C-alpha cells in the first residue's frame, strides 16, 4: 500500500513531535531542544513522570493533540501495536528504531510484514532506523549526537546507513545540511519517498543519496525527471560493487554487467552526479548547493606555483574535465596583468610577485575569468596556526571573490590538502558565493559530477523504461536459439548477417559453400553452444572445395548440424552488442570491444533502453577502442553509421519482443569500411509454453 503523500511531507516537516519509549526517546527530546525546535514536544512513557523536562503521559490516547511525527523507541512487538494506533490517530508519520525485523531472517521478515500492515498509509522510517533531522525546523527524531545546527537552506541527504548518516553530520566543510534522513529497512518508505518530499521544499538546493539499493526504479526515474524540472541537482554515492547473481551466464554480456554498472548507467542516463567516496560526496553537494549544475566541463585553474598547476592538470587526466588552452586574444589580455617571466597557459602559474598587490592580482584573476569557462579554480592552502600572518592569503582570496562577483563567474577555491582551511575562510567564501573545496582530487571529482549533471540537463532527456517480465520466466521454458535461428531473427530485424545455410551432410555443405562463395566459415549449429572457438566448433577461412569437404566431414562426426556462411572480409574493428535482463532493471544494452578476449579487455558501456542514435554513438566514442573505429594511425575508418544502425535495430528487436527475449548477443559485430555484419549471434528466449519459438531451431 502506497503511503499518503500529504502525511509524508507533514512527517518530514513536523510542527509537533511525540516520542514513545525510554532512554533513546529521551535523547530525541534532548536533540530537539538542542536544535531549538519551537513546536510542542510530547512524551509517552507509563513508568516515568518526565523525560528531558517534558511531562510524560502513560499512553498515546492521553496526548494533547495529534503529532506530526512520532519517534517509537520500544521493542519490536509492541512497536507494531503502536504503529497501528498511530495510523488510526492520523499521525503524520513515525520513526521505528527497533531491530529484529527483515535483517534477522525469516522470522524477522514475517514480523516486518505485520509492521507494514499495521502502518496502513502512514509513513514509517525503518524499522532498524535512526530517523531524521530537519535543521530548517530544528526537528531531530534522532536518538544520538550529531554535528548539525540550524540552517535556513541547504542540502537534503538521504542515507541507507544510519551510522554513515551520522558521519555526514560531523563534516567541517561548510556544507549546510538541511535534512538528514536515514531509511533503515525501508519497509514502508524509502529513498524514493525522501526524494519526493525533499523536492517539495524550496529551501533544499540539492539532494544527496547514499544508496545501497533502490526498490522502485520507475518511480525513481520519474522523481529524477522532476528534480531536473525543478533545477535541483542530485548526487549519488552508490556502495556495493558485487556482480549480479544472474541465472543467465552463458554470454559475455551478462558477465560484463554487474549491479553497480547498471546503477551507474541509470544515473548517467538521468543526469545524476556520481562520486566514489564520502569526501567527494560532501564536496559535490557543497558545489551543487553554491553553484548548481555546471554548464560544461571547461575549467580554468590559477595558482602561484608551477607544481600546483602541473598537479591539477595531471589529476584531471583521469576525469572528464578539460583545461582549454588560452586563445591569442585571451593570452594578450592576461599578459597585460603579469610580467614577461610568466608562461601563459591554463592551468596558470601566475607567480607570487603580485602577492600583496590587491589591484594587480584582482586584474589577473578577472582577465583569466573572461575565457568563458564553466568554473574558475584558485588553488591556495591557508595556514591554520596562530603564528602566521594571513593578511596576504586573505587579500588574495578577497581579490578572487570580488572578481567572481563583478564578472558573474562561478568560482571555487581549492586546497592541495583537505585540512588547509580555517572556519573563517570557509565561511567568507560561502558568504561570497564561492565554493571552498577541500583537496584537489576530491574537488575534481565534485567538479566532474556537477559538470556531468549540467551537460546531461542541457541535452534532450530520454527517460529509460524498465521492461521487466510480466511474470518471471520458468527455467523449464527458457531455450537457446542456435546461431542459424538467431541470425534469421536478427536479419528480420534489419541487422546484416552473412549469407549462409544449415547443412547435415558433407555434400550438401560443399554445394552451400559454392552458392555463398569462398572463403567460408563452418560452424556447429547447437543451441547449447555459446563459445564455439573454445570447443573447436568453428572453422574459418575455408577457401576451396577440398578443404570444405574435409572440415565438414570432421565436424559432422561431433555435431549433427552445421552452418556454412560467407566469410566477412571487410573488417576494421570487432564489437560486442548484447542485451540482457535483470529482475530490477529490466533489459539493458551492452556495447563494447568484441572478440574472444572481450572479458579480459573489459572495454564496454552499458545503456538503459530505449536508446537513440546519439546515445549509441556517444557510447561508441567513449570506448577505449574507439580510435580503431576512427581510423587509428592512418588505417581505414569504420562505417560507424552502419554500426549505430545495427545497434539501433537490436534495440528495436527487444522493444518488439522484450517479453520473449531474455538475452541476445552479437559477438563479434564486424564493422568494416562499408557496413557492419553480425558474424556470430546468441539469443535465449522464453517459450512461455506457447511453442512460438520452437520452430526456430529446426
């Protein structure tokens, strides 16, 4: 049962709070008092007269009103009973602290099911959950200490982990956290509900998600679209890189995919920024809160050291970021603010001779900012001891912030060392709309994430569609089509395949070889054969009748049916094009370098369906082996248009027959100077007992 959305928003923005329980509930009251919650606080405990100075009532019926939010800090079984009462009272929502539910096994799963039934349409965070903090209102249904204070605006962080959630609050990076929501077991509400409610709050400028997993992908996709419409960037820290425990493992396609890569493809498609560490997560949210998405990935860097300029350039090589070289007019403008000893470049080492000259350094910064960059970086580390005179550091920082303000540039101050900031400097930068970013690597990760968001938002958005099966396929009805049948299906969908026929006798094989024309390939036809070359089930480059007859005779001793087909003689590069299916994500597309070493090379890109030509082409260009397609070292260029068309037709086949096809793989797709041909193919289908596909293998 879907929770009532009005109650959800009321719950996370409470004007009245009640607690049920003892020690942990008293801590909630203390945290609310510490944050200055100005609504009524009520306590329910039949064995105590008061908690944290709040008089206790003995049961829920004695509360003076219906609270917006209730913290339930009692044991598992009585928690279920209390949730039923709270739902009938019309409470906004509840936090369920108790453990002993789904996380402990079968008995816990049954208990959690009863909890869900008791909650009705009432939002419940948990069970096995710390709760939430709303610093905009001073509400802290959170039974532990934390590092947050009141704020007027900021970011919402929704975390799968309560303890990591606490860690987020302990940051000293000038990131204003407006909401921290921990979701526990997500029995009733989860990450998607937190995003939904956060998007209704105008004081939340960005949303950060610590995700272990999502439960409702179609809803999440709709919410990501709404976040884009509202201009609220979303940053994700996804944990867990284990591979999918897929039942289908016959192809390279399923092997190349994994849960983490599927999430990565989904987030990339939706324009959601992705980071890998807690530090990068916090820096990206800070940048998002101050500047929002960046329009592109063109950045400029300024420092008073060649070492810093070189280091930032080196670190950016691993990122989708660029330092565009100075154009002649821009170099001339910049040169007028410096002396002949400065080598003009981006990143720029402006030297220290202008330190202490406020107007001159401000002119240098302003000149650099006229290059049309998406973000301007000033690299500077601040002394954090009382023994240093910070006046020149402060003046340099003030010159940078004023130049950003006057020219309308988005600016960030980046330190080499994460700790090289003072609270005063951080707050000064935030007050002047400049992002104080900690550490070069973390800063570049944050910048890349926000540039990816901005560039995705700038393109027409094509939302992915989750094509799950109406009912899970019965393993007994799953069949593999042999190569001949697979190629027939691909050909009908518009994918080019080599001309060829099935044969069961050596004389028939010779006649077919003459019809299709030498040289030919001879392949065993068997739906259970996935990797023929490893089993000696394929012979290629057969050039005459005698060799053909010999090979066909030998192979028919092992396999009852063969396919004779024309060899593909126009090959610039080999690709893998595959489609597989995941229970949560539905069908997804894999494009990568093909051939027998596909897993070893591991050069592939996952795409959610449906896809268009632009997305397919971008995926090809992102491959490490793209230069082979683009005419590496003077070689012929591949017919990329034909490759794109082949992939598009494969995707169209899935759209037309998605309920029947579990897995499809072309490996390799031979892309030549003119055309692209599926040289080998594997398709596994769900017959659903209808026999629709049975004739294909005859």
